[in-house]
C-alpha cells in the first residue's frame, strides 16, 4: 500500500511563501525513514535537514512541493480562510501523489474537521488522517516537514542574497523586523511580504508616524 505524508513550512512567517510538501512511499518501506534518522524538522539543525532531505529523496517513490505566494495567503487571511487554503493545497498534493492513505499535520485541534476539509477538495479518493503533531509522531509526515523546511530555507537564502540580512522571516525575529523597517517598500514591490499580518500593519503605522515626526523636526510640516 502506498502512503503519503504531508506538512507545511512557513505558515507563521511574515515574509516568503507558505511551502507545502507531500511524500509518497510504500508502507513496507516506511520503516526505513526511522532508520535514517527522520524527526520533526524543527528538532533538527539546518545541516542535518539538508542531509536528510537527500536521503529522503532516495527512499521515497515520489514527492511534490507547492509554494503559495504571500498575495494568496493575504487573500485567505483577510476572509479568515487560511486553514481552508491549506486544505485545498494539501488536497492538490494528494491528487498528484495518489496514495491509498494520507497522513497530514493538522493546523486545527479539531483534526477530524481538517481531515474532512481536505477530503472535500480531493478528486482522488483515499483515507485521510489529519492529526495534531503528526510531524513529530509520524515519520512520513516528519519527512515531508523536512523537505518543506529545506525548500523554505532556500527561498529565504535567495532573499538574503538580494536584500541583505532578512532574518528567519518570522515576526519574532528582530532581524526580520529590522529588515522590514529598513526595506519595506522594496519587500512590498517584490511581493515577498504578507500584508495581512498584524506586524506589517504595526510597522506601516509606526513608519507613517515617524515620517510626521521627522517632518516636524526638519521644519517641513
């Protein structure tokens, strides 16, 4: 029986796409993932994730990665449908891989509801099991999380080569906030920043207030 594991990387990031990945593997070979040291990507160093990514690709029957741009994420967030967006893209990966059973890391505590959401969009009929912490507990999902995280790291690296230090891309990272304060116009023009995030609104508000303060200070207002 062919099984799939699906996960995402970058859901909470303020810059860059949401990266979703699915892997397909024969259930009889799934134990080999444990043998090569598969764990939740968040528990691994970047170097180790890259090493494991290469091993995973050698072991799996197929894999597929999707990148959802910030503009599409913003459209979903503004109408409170980010989970729905994620469910639709997970379903497209399942349709591509065509497993008999798919395990998904659920963004909802009501994981049965998320399973039903993904199933409602799938053209390919299979058993779908969405679980919280599946990236930690189910090796096929852990493997998908590693591939998604490595791809997202590559994207952030590409931003760094173009714009200088951008940090991790997450609002909790001071380097990312400094990048946005310094280069928001450039980031907006490039389409790499998520404008629906509260952090974005805060930076824009404070930047506008600072412009007024500077104008008064320089005698231009």
